[in-house]
C-alpha cells in the first residue's frame, strides 16, 4: 500500500484528530480505496506518527461507516453499497422531514437570513470544484435548519447520522450536473420555511433526498459494471 497522502499538522487540533481527518479525506477522495486494508504499522510509518492515533482514527472511521473490521484480517475501507445508502438515507429522510416541519414553526427572521447566507455561500463554493468544501457548505445549510428546530435530541440524532452519510454526499456532489438542481431546491426550501408552509417544505426536502439516492445508486451500479 502506497497511498499518495500525508498528514498536515494543525497546532489547534490533537494529533489523533489530525490523523483521523487525514485518513478520512484519503478515503473520501479515493486515495484509500474500498477493500483496501488499513495496516497500522504502514500507516504510522507513512504519516510519521505512532500506532496509537492510527488505532484511534480507525475506530472513529468505523463509527462513520467508512471502515469495517474483518475477523482475522483487521480494518479495511468499506464499500459503498446500495443497502448502506438506503439504510442511511431512509432514516435521514424521516428526520429531516420532521426537522423542516419544526423549523417552519420555530424559525426566527434572523435564522431565515442565516439560511439565505448559507445558500449563497454554497453557490459561491460550487465554483471552487473542491468537493470536500462543497460538501461542508451543503452541511452548513442543513445545519441552520436543524438548529432552528430548537430540539436538542433531534439535532443530536441528525449530527450522528451526518457522519454516516457524508461519504454519500461527497459521491453525489462529484457530479456537477446536479448543481443547478441543488441550488433550486435550497431556494425552494427557504421559501417554504419562511412562509411556514410545512407540507410544501417537507415535499421539497423528501425530493432533495430522493434525488440523492437515485444519483448515488447510479454511481454504485456504474462502478460495478
């Protein structure tokens, strides 16, 4: 295994988080490929760190669904499968539908303006073609809606789920043809939330997620052929 990546130190983050972020990005960018074994000693040598932060990072990556543990073999990069995609996005769809309905009831004018700013930021970042930056901007847009629910339990569930679906979001955003549709859906979501139109807002959110499911399934099937 000779992955083409290296650790970038950050004085504000613990080493274990730096290693985790490095391996996470390597998986999301395809530098560490599905089925590839994660050998602690080799990764430690490659990144110039001890095995402890590597081991801790692998545990966190397993929680995100990016890594699986194989009996008698150890850790390897998880495949993207239709089953794992549907399992995650079915739950996300139900939770986000609830979130947008609560947001219709509770959102403030200040939060609506924040949502508009997040949508504008997303549009600007699309020009960068940096997939991880684009994915983070999309996350920030949805986070404004989640915070507007003022329901900490729901926010916690969505935050936990977000890590598991991040990989699918990245795969979806690699296709630049979906960008105009995403922009339009964000604008419709804002419009319906601002008008407190629950049914319409829920419908757009469900469509938003269904489009992602269909697109990523097409990607999975194309890779299998």
